[in-house]
């Protein structure tokens, strides 16, 4: 039974635990005290290490598959290891020029190719499944609005955004506004606003019944309410099923479970909104094993990140791999990819704007 740690680990126990988790991730085999002495520079006796391993076992960091075996890390130990790795990364000033040189080719081409290159890079480098959320239309700035009249009542609205992503839909035309007048009003007032900005504006706008106002203003507000009530379908790009299937630590049952999750866009969206909403202050989050809160996905770690235009978050990345993973490498990769996406999309938006 896992006990709660009533006190902080001392430095020796931290070092033993870190080395044990690192060795287990490398070999996928239970680690004994003698093995730790062979593969690390720990300057303690085998008896001291065994004693600390028993304490780490009691505190819930380690478990023993059977009496004659060494120890394997629990999710709690993996969380300790991840936190230690993140501290190492924070103290480092640069990711390294080699990553930039090796993966430059993945960030060339048009917008869709850039997203496809990002998920391919992450999947091939991490042996995981990568899901990228296409940019939220509501978070993109409007560059222009074109109207095409179908008849006296219906109008096709064509919205062009800063990334070249466009949206087209049909709504009813206002009665008291001419076609040309409406298009000019929309472009003069909505350019460089996001759909989210427009939603906020129309939700807060109130016409005072005691004051005189132009009937056209009321018609314009009604039109805008119809416009922002449209549902914008963004969707996801996915890559890397074969990486999980070939992973030696993931069995057939786990493969079925993860494929069931990855193929369900609604479940992915609900998970992202629950665990990593765009409004959250964090730029990265990692959920190990049971921390993800998804039934039957306890064998996996889920790495969450986002990408932006300047400081405006427009989409999210989800990387899924075995929880016995090279966390240091994956953190570096996902930070690199999200930063490069932000840099490239910011440059693209400035060029179009």
C-alpha cells in the first residue's frame, strides 16, 4: 500500500531515486542496488542504497514486482523525475544548434505543410502519437469580409483571416442596410478584430430605448450576432499511430485504448478544455499515467503545449507516449516545436496584415 510521504526526501534519496528512474527508462527492467552502483557515480554503499530504496518503496516512489527483483518507479517517482528534469532544462540557456539544423526542413512550405511538419517531427523524435489542434478561428484577426448576395434575403459571408484561413457561410441579410453599405461597415469596423472580440462587443452592446438611434445600427448589431453565432469547425491533425503500435512497452490492450481515444475528436476536445484550456497561464503541462484522468490510459504520459501569434494563443499540441519515456528529450522537442510554430505563424500574420 502506498503511504504518503510525511517528510521531504534528503539529497541522497533524491539522487538514488533520480538514477534509478533514469536507468529504468533506459533498460525497462527492475533496478537493483548493485545495478545502481554499476551504472552511476553514487558514492554510497550497497547497504545504504538498499535501505533508502526500502524507504522510497514505503513512501510510494518505488515498487517491487516480486521478492527477488529490483525496484521499478511508480507514477509518483516519474513525476519526481520529470520535475527534476524541468529544473535542469530551466537552468540551461539554449536548446542546442543541432536540433535547429536537423529539423529545419520540417518548417518550410505553406500553412498546412508547416502544421504537418510539426507533428511529424514530434512523432518521429518521441515515438509517440501527436495531435495538433488547427488554429481557433475565433482567435484569428479578421483581414476582410466579402459579401455575395444570393437573393433579397440571403447573403454569403466570406471571412479572410491573418493566416490565410478563410470561413464561408450563409446568413439572412438585414432589411434596412444596402448590400454595399453593409460590406463597407463590416470592413471599416471589424478589420484586425478577432471573432472573439466581436462576440464580446455585441454581447455587451445595448441600445438605450430612451435615446434616438439610427435603425441601421440595430440592423447591423443583429447581423453581427448572427455572424458570431456561426460554428467554426477547426478539427485536428494526427500522426504517429505506427509509433505506438511498435513500442515495446505498450501491449495490445493499451493500443486499443489509445486508438479509441485518438479517433474520438469529441473526447479529445473535452480533454483539452478540461485539462489545458487556452485561457490557462501555463504554456506546457505534462500528465503522467493516472494523472490524465482518462479511463484505461494509465500506461501513457500526455504532453500538452500551445502555439501562438505573438502572445495570443491560437491552438494546442498533444503528444502521447509511454509513461516510461525520455522526458528531458521530449520536453526540449515540444518546447522547440511550439516556439518555432509561434515564430513562423507570427511572421506569416505580420506579412499578411
